[in-house]
C-alpha cells in the first residue's frame, strides 16, 4: 500500500504541495521582479532630473541660482519617486528632502535687501554652510538602482 503512493501516474499529496509551492514561489518572484523594474525606472527618472542641476553647478553656476530655477522640477520628481521607495527608506528620504526644501526656502527666496544686509537671520545662519550640491547628491543616493 505504501509503495502505491510513489508509483508513476498516481496523484499524491506531495505532488500537490510541490505544485502549490512552485506556483507561489514563481508568483512571488515575478512580483518582486516587476517591483524592482518599476523602482529602477523611477530611480533613473528621478536622478536624471537632478543630474542637470549638478552639471550646471559643476560648470561654475551658483547653486542658489540653479536650485532656484530647477526646484519645481525636483519637487515633482521627488513626489513621483516617493511612490516607489520602500517603507524603510521613506522616512530618511523625507528627512533629506526636508533639508533640501528648507535650504531652498531660506537661500533661494531671499530679497536683495536680505542678501546684502540680512546675514544675522537664524534660519540663514543654519543653512549658510550647507552646499546645494551636497544636498542634491544626498537625495540622489536614494535612487541607486537595485540589481
């Protein structure tokens, strides 16, 4: 009777478990592959929006002017990219984006009067030593493509 289970042509519980397990693993691997592909595409698009600004800064343009003109493009890129970030990285990304946003708000939205005479503002003093290029590179680190 025990030998009848292992004969060819018989449907067994073991074959049913193998079938279900194989289908489940194949499905999970396909979902993971699709999620990785979507993240990689979003990361490439995200980083491409920031590469132009980095190029301009590296060419000698002031970071305040470059980020001031590119900020809204960067804001839209980060909103789209956040949808694909894993939950574990989302809080760190939000913190880094907030630093970038605060830097933009303080450094790029200053009046001529503030630029020439307003060096004692606490917000400005806190942001004065931060470089826009460093903030952009920190944001781009979140877009490293997964293999």
